[in-house]
């Protein structure tokens, strides 16, 4: 399980000092930490609040399937990229690709 990043200072730390990784659907910013923390960013370019919340739910669902396989604990922020279609399958592929590519899995 993981805790959520809620404070602006935590987001700013990851945006300024975090390592970055890119995939077709997501951007990952991460730093090693004592506990696993996750934040999700979806900009207003993705649509209204209903659409943004759906994207966040899909990313959280994909994350729940992969978080148990992490090698260590990290603070992570996932940023959704714009796409024509948002699906759980796309986010699962992108999330697994990012975590594998960066050696977090």
C-alpha cells in the first residue's frame, strides 16, 4: 500500500529534484524515500472535472496492480499526458514500462 502526496511542498520537491521518466501515456517523477508516497497530476487540458477524476481513478487502479512489486520505497508523481482515449490497459502498459525501465520493479 502507499500514502498520498497532498502537500504542495512535497510536489515541488519532486518537480525540482526528482528523476524523470517518460512513456507514451505518463510521466514519472520519483525520489527514494522512507515510505511509498504517490501523487497524481492531471491538468485542465484533459477536460472537465469528471474526465480528470476518471483519469486519476484509472491511474490509481493501474498503480495498485504494480505497487506490491516495487523493489524499494519511493515518492512518486505520475503526470498524465493528453491522449485521444484513456483506458486502464494503456495506463497499465505505460506504468509497467516506466517502473521496469527505471529499475523500480
